[in-house]
C-alpha cells in the first residue's frame, strides 16, 4: 500500500487484522486462546467478533471482557489487545 494513495476502510482493517494476528501468535499458549484467536482470519470471518466488540464497547464492558478472557496473559499484552479492539471499534463506528 502506497503512503500517498487513499486506502479503503476494508483495506485498512485487513492490514490491521494481519498485524493483530502476528502480535497474538506468540502469546496464545492455551488451546482455548489458540482456538478463539484463530477465528480472527480474514475480515469476513472476523466481522461477527468485531461487531460483538462494538456492542461491548457501547455497553461499556469491552475492557472488562478482555480482562476476563485474557487474565493469564501479561498486562502489557492485555493492554495492547484492548487498544487493537478499541481501534477496530472506532473504525467500524466512524
């Protein structure tokens, strides 16, 4: 993707989703996490999960949900997961 060409929202989300998967791979140590995060494949299969994040954000519980689900991960990983999911929510709702 060129720095000077406009990008579509879809292309942006696909790029960030790829970055998110690369970030998560070394941190997914349990079978449950591997199974859950493997669902973050292409944008079409990930969209239902991202829409759940939108609903959780609107309810004010996205951070709590991430904390509960990622409790055994290091705090800096959990914080980055929250930032990624918040960014996805902001892009989807803008």
